[in-house]
């Protein structure tokens, strides 16, 4: 007869309630690890998906994800002339927040280098890639936009032609894919009144400019859009993505770009490292601290629970000793109950977590290695927690059964 199972059946309600409490605590520990995995996955998702071998960014910056980066759009053509480069693409990335149905809607806008990049690499669940250079969008399903729906950004209206899943920015915002031209139009959009005031200011400055006084026709340019003025540069992009030809030496090509005085260059692994050692690092440290604290709390709670269960069985344990039961039987009773409590609690944590984690605002990714690690920790906690009850058991005198 297994004394541990017999005792559990005798106090089944209390045991199950205790197991549920332990399971909820372990679920939080499990969720903490899953949230960290989700943050890392979201942060490195674009770097892994776009397939760029090198990233060219503004000189002495760690852009375009770790910090702001601005480079001229003609850098794409300069990069394409370097031996070993198969393809160079523009990259524009920024975040906007708008109102939709009375609620705030945060969107990470990613510009695709049309027509080279139409978004074929984006894993679509419905719809199609971009089919024209303007006013079309691929949206992550977390934005709540379906195929055919329209969204007004800036002065234009964009139609959703495709939807994707789990394309999330490092900040947890759903990504919307448009062309680079549209992404820049959204990023640099200004109200009509601001445009009018800027043109009036140009004209006022021109009226006191000596050359404009000599050639009054020059003032007609003051009313033209900024993009049509030769002296005004085109809007800048965030970075240039470079794909190398098969067999090309990454380090050799990167060294060529590094010699340019206006840019810095990073490999895909370098960009990933910048993210993980930058904004994600503090999240990792904070979540790790919470995991340690919760694990210690779980160990303390399990130890107190097992100690309380042992106190309830003092008379029974003394009786066992009185009739000559070996210590191994009594120790097995305490240890087996601790292991069963840990296993049941872990099972509850996993099953409940599978139902609750998809409802979290950030992705929770449960890696098999993390689950195995947590299972080992729970096993160790169960054994260590039983020591307090075992210590109390060893002090029980057989004479206590006669009182």
C-alpha cells in the first residue's frame, strides 16, 4: 500500500487546492520566461525575415532599430555598385499612433523598396503582396484590419490587400507594410496650414534676398511643393539593406562600406546583438529577477505546506514508528507527497497557461528547453521543500502515539 497516495485521497480537497495554488505560481514563472522569449523573437523578427546580409546606417549610430538613423536615398545606388553586392534595398521604419473606432491604434510602418520588394517574403495568411506603388498595405492581424478595409494615414487612404500573423515590432506593435514612398509620406506628413505657413515664410525670406530682388520670377518657386525645389533634398531613409552575391565575402564587402565616411555597416548578427544587448537587455534582467524571486517564493510556500501537512500527521507518524515501521517508509511518505505536489502543480501550470497565454497583449513563447529547465527546478524545489517535513518527522517520538 502506498502511504502517500492513501494520505492524499484522505485529504483530497486540501491537496487539490494546494496543487492549484502552486500551479498558478508556477504558471507565472513559466509565463515570465515565455514573455522574455516573445520579446526576443519580436525584436529580432524583422532582421531574421528580411534576409539582408548587411545593414548600412548613419555614421556612428546603432540604427535603425536601436536608435534613429538617417541616410540619403541615393545610398541604395552607391551600395549596388560595390563588388559582391547582389541587391540593395531601401529601408524605412517608424511608428505612428492614430485613432480608430474611438481607440488608439499604434502601427509600426515598414517601407518596402518598390518594385524590388513587394512583400513576397512576408508570410501571408490572407490576401496578396503589394500590387502597386501607392495606397496598398499588408497588415498584421493584431491591428484588427482585414483584407479590403481602408485606413487613413496622413492625407491618403490605404487599402489592406493582405494580412499576416506574428509580424510584431520590438515594442509589441503590429507592423503595416507599405512602399517606401508611402512610408515617407506618412512619416513626413504635415497639416495643410503648416505647409501654407512654410511657403509664406519662404516668400518673406525671398523678398529680402538680393538675387530674388534682381530676379522677381524666382519668388514664384516659393509656392511650389518642397519636393519640387532643387535645393531641397529628398526625404531620407532609415537604412539600406544589402544582400550579397553567392560566394561573396561578407567581411570584405563590409570593410568596403566601412571606408565610407558618412555611414556605418553592421552584419545581420551584429544588428541582432545590438538589439539584444540594448533595449531587450533590461527587459531580460527584470524578467530574470522576477523569475528568481517567484521561484524562491514557490520553494518557501511548498516547504511550509509540506511542513503543515507533516504536522497534521504527527500522531500517525508516531504510530508508524511505534509499530516498528522503518524510517525509509516514513521519509518516502513525505518525499513522495512533495514530488506529487510538484508534478501536479507543474501540469496545472502548463495546461492553464496554454489557455491564458494567447490572451496576453505580448507574445508568450514557451520553448521546450525552458519547460525542461523549469521542470528540473520544480523537481529540485519539491525535494528541498520536503526536507523541512523530513526534519520534523525525524524528531517525532513513538511515545507521542500514546498521548
